[in-house]
C-alpha cells in the first residue's frame, strides 16, 4: 500500500480524512499562512514576475508538494530503499497538469527510484497574489535567460561564466531555511554584483514551517528522508515559470561534468543510490513537461558539463577571487554541524579540487583523505574509496571497457566521448592531489 502526500490547499477536510484512510501512511503538505506546516513561496513569485498565470501557480505548487513529500517519507535499507509513493496535488487549470501526469510520473520514478503515482484534485480557484509592482518587475525584465544559484562552487562558476559571456541571467535561488546555505547564497550574490554590477535575483522559499503547532503535523528532522532525490524539481519549475513570464527560453543549471554525468561511483550505488538531479534524461524530460504545461518553450542546459570541479573552482578564482570560492558550500549536511562534514561525496570532491588547485585546505569535521585508515568502516571511508575507485577506472581503462563498466554512459549519447574526456582529466587531478597532499589516499587509489 502506498505512502501518500496530500496537498491541503483548497481540499475540504472531509476529503483529506477520506484520502488518508486509503493509504498506509500519509503526510499533509499545508502552506496556509496562519496554520500551515510548510512554506512554498508562491506569493514571492507572483509579486516579483509579471503576468503569472494560474497554471504557473499550479505547476510550482505541485513541484513544491512533491519535493516536500520526498522528504516526508523515510526510505528503508537495502531492498527496502525504494518506496511506493502517491501524491494528491491541487489542480485548477483545466487539466493541463493531468495531460503530462503520466510522463511526469515516469520522470519522478527515474530520478527517485520509487514507484510514483500522481493524482489531481480540483479545489478552490487558484489565488493569484498582487501582481509585480512596476519597479520590481523592471528589475527582472531585462534578462535573456535564467540560471539557478544554489550557493555551491558549480552554480557560482556557471553564473559567472554567463555574465562574462555578456548574458543577462535572472538568478533563481531556493531558500530552504538553512542558515549556512542562505549565507553562502548571499555571499555568492555579493561576489557577482561586485564583479559584474547589480544582477537580477529571485529567491523563493520551500521549507518545512517552524510553527510549533500546525494544524497538520509534518515529520520532525529526525524522521525526514535525507536522500532528497527530487530536490531539483522545485527550483527548475520556478525557473520555467520565470522563463514563461519573461519571454525567454533558456534555463542553466550549472553542475561540473563529473557529477553531471551521474555515473554510479560503484556498483553498490546503482539506481537512486546515485543522485540524478542533473541527469540529462531528467532534464530533457522536464523540458517537455514544462513546455507543454506552460505553453512556452523551455530549454534546460548545463554550461559546466565540460569542466571538472577543479576547473570550475579555477573559473571562480579567475573571475571573482579565492574568497568567493571559499564562501560557497558543498556539504550535504551543511548547517547540521559547526563545519562541513568532510566525509560526504561533495566534501571529498571539494577537498580534492582545492588540493589540485594548490589552495590551502578548508576546516572540516572529518578528514578521511589525510588519514583514511582512521575512518575505516565509516560512510566517510566508503565515500572516499568510491571516489578514488572511479578516478582509478578512468585513469586505467580504455573507452570500450569504460562503456562496459559504466553502461550509464549510453544515456549521454553523442556527449559520452566529451564526458569521458572530462572524467579522465578529473582522474589526473585526483592523482595529482593525492600524490602531493594525500599520500595515504594515493595508496588506496593504487596508482603510486
């Protein structure tokens, strides 16, 4: 029996109760301003962009509920990793979301690894907040694309590259309520403004409310799913709505080519044990969904696919300076501890990039690269070995063997050769960093 996420806005209480009884477990996502358990920043979008339509509000609302529902239902372990999920979403725009529902279900199943079913419930007429004021609208009107700005190295590098090329992006940021991420996003905006002049920004909240007694409870942090495989859906939906509102087509979601390839680091990380938030299949599919729903062409691109993390870091240093690079965040658990954890895959990749770029190391809670034996048996050790194993493969294997070892390269089609070239450069960077700074990890890599 599925676990259900129910969108509360406009749905009568008796129907919520009836739906809840049909499922094994259920969570209600309710962003009522007075009693809700969540924040979905639709008023911000409606007040910041011109000509927001009811279907745009429906799309963003659905995306927000799906992302929060992904957080609300814990996965099991091993064979119980995948979940059976049902989402009941408000829809008031003449069935336009219904038309794409089967395709969106398939995409969500691909990116999360779960069985996903979408149901749409007609509710009260969609509420359109006060339209954008003339001054606010003018700040975002003179743009020619939209770029996601997460607060990480890749998004800052990709945004700076667009500005260096003379593009005029609207930078879209999701505010998740995490103070450490919020600070990094603010510092990224400051770095871009200082180098290129004032830019256009749109920050939209999507988070669990801090209200102590909402009318519908939401799982506490210790009962929330940390994998969050659907997390890119909401910022991408927001960017698509901005494109339709402003009459532009291009969305950029910068991600270095090593992570953008979305290859499982090991065979144990098949399917959703490896994140697919910028996977080409996911992005191409969302292009079609967004274009069909909004009636406006949407193109989603990654302008860092040909660059490694070290090369993205170098772009920031060249254009914005080293302090701008250090102001970014990469850690999956940022904000939960005083420092980045040091042992998650993004932390390991970040430390290797800083070493390869000959920058002084950053302080972290753990440091498996310097002394891997100390962490044997931990997730930090397993993550380190996984990264080093992939780097070794791309140092040693010819392309035909790589295709057998990583059949997911076939998803990339004609871009596979360029991705392999990027991953080979990544392998060289890892070898250099380990040889010069992390001798014990060099031994694990087996390339001494």
